[in-house]
């Protein structure tokens, strides 16, 4: 097999989104702990749980799952996108954010909606100030760019994913094509998105490798269309017997060696 096109997921593959969200929660909850004399760790747990429950209660929830937007992206994304579903999400976002933080405060008997609004705005601010790339991301992309067509395939709202790229401007220039599920209407693992990618890039499926951290989206989607995949398993997660990657690596630095061995 000769690989000519490499398709990369964005979140928690190239961008360390999980760390960005954790940082935003940690800093916001720490400030609340000082102001309201509550336990920061427990407060974060309560807000995260409230955010998940609220998010799942909205009529637009099924669409967010189809596109690939998680509850914590809903806590900071602008969703300034033209489709009716994104406009609906944008309309509920302010109340959703305030309510998640308010319910967290209520669990400590702190009934203060105004402060909940302040915390929701602070979280957005800190998240935007906290973009992280994995240490090896840029050096790996720089090496691969010389010999491969690089494509980014990311789930999410176009406005939000483009904002992530805007606050990490060094990343975008490595890619020949960037495809966002919200522009298409379906997210990974839907095979239609992968078929669209092949048409848009002119890539040959037999010469294409999908690289991502998520078995249920990146790897499952690639397998549904018969595309080779490399699962980045940084945290030594237990494999899912229903989804089998073609290859498994621990970080992006192992990718170049893998490509030489294929």
C-alpha cells in the first residue's frame, strides 16, 4: 500500500481540546470557589453534569449529535452559522450557559443568577485564551506536508471549528483542504462525509489514511468506506471490539515511522 493522502481529525488529534476545556473549567471554578467559598473540584463536577443534562434536553440535541458538537463546546461556541438548526442552537446558547452554571451554584445553596451569568461569560473568555496543540503536532505536519496531501476532516459547527483554527493560526497552512461536518450536514462516522471527502480532494481510497483519536467517529467512519485508519491511543484506552483500526499508535510522532512501514 502506498499512502498519498493523510486525513487528520482536529480535536484531540492535532488540537488538545480536552486540555483547553479543562483549563477553562479549572480557572473559572477556582475564581468561583474564592468568591463563594465553595469547593472548586466539586463545583466543576456539578456544572459539567448540569451542562450534559441540559444539553440533552433541547430539541436540537439530535442535530448536534449528527454534526458532532459536544455539551462543552456549547458552553463557549458562537454558532453564527446560517442553517436553521445552528440558529436554533445559537438562540438557546446564552440561557443554556447561564443555567448550567446556575444549577452548579444551586447545588451549594448559592442562588445567584447574576453571578452564574458572569461565570458563563468568564468560561467563554478563558476557553478562547487557552488553545493548546500537542507538542509534536507542528513538527509532524511539517515533515509530512512535503510528501503527502494533507486533509483535515473535523466534526462540528463551522463557526466554532474555524474559531479554533483562528486562535491556532500556525495549523491551517499545512492543509490542502479542510472539511467541516457542519458545512456538509452529516458528521463522522457517516460514510457520506468520507465519500464527499474523496470527491472533493480527488484522493484514491486505497492510497488514503485516516488519523484520529476517536474510535466511534474517525475510525468507524473510515472502516465503513474501506479506508485505512490509524487510531491515536494516547491514554491506553481499551479497544472497542466492534471497531477495529488498521493501525494503532500512541502519538503523532509515531506516524512517520508507520507510514514508512506500510
